[in-house]
């Protein structure tokens, strides 16, 4: 939790960050999970939506990494010409259930760098577009899942402060937002 709530940030591009926070949700009377794509754009997720979001990010990341492994195997061990490698990947991808994953408002499409053979994800959300390293995307998915539990913990802490100890809502919100600076992780 930071001054703006429980937060995780990754750097999918030079000028783009995604962060996960818990925010107080008046409608639900508790903290909820929000994925922020920019200072102006966020998307709230229920616990069920957060799990689906994390699964989509993980699946797309795994597909990108797998494609890169196939590319490397075919070009280095089997010494297959690049045109043939491209055909193998094209056919392999066509057999998949999908080639683009949706995680909330974000779409993810696996790719491989033609120059390095390294995997990446092309991501789009809220009018933004960037490339993301699959390992960073998987770390983000883990943070999303952790934030689901964090939202429940934050709500419990907030209610303990306000209901059991009669601390005002504004002060309790500040205290809950600050607790992250005391976590050992």
C-alpha cells in the first residue's frame, strides 16, 4: 500500500506503467481492486474478474514464451530456415484456441522479436499500446491475485479501526493506505 493504496507497478514500456491498487469503494462498503493503466484510466475488478484477468495475462505470457522456445529450437538445434520456422509457428498458432487474450479492458497478443528471438506481448488498453516482457506480465498477474486478498485485508483493517475503535473514516483510510510501508516484502 502506498499513499494511494496497495500498489504494484511494472514498466511494460518506456512511458507506460500499469499498477494495481486497492481503493475504497463506497458502493460496496469496502476496498476493491483497481488496475490503473495511466493516472487517468483505471479498471475495477471483482475477485472473480481479477482471477480471470490474471489467468488471461498468464496464458498469453506462456504462449509468447512457448513460441520463443519453439523458434529458438527450430533455428538453433534443427537449423531450420527462417521461412520454414515462420510457417511452423503460423500453423501452430492457428491450432490454438485463441491468438489474442482479453484481461479486463486489456488485450494481449504474443509475439517474438525477429531480431533477438525473445518473447513479448503486444498490449492495448484505454487507447494505449505497448510491448511487455512475459515475465513482467506474469509478475503483474501475481500482484493482481495478491491484491484480491489485500482488498479483503484492507477492508477488515478499516472496519476494525472505524467500528471497533471508532476512528474516523478519513483517518482510518490514511492508516490503511499507509500500512503497506510497514510490510516486509
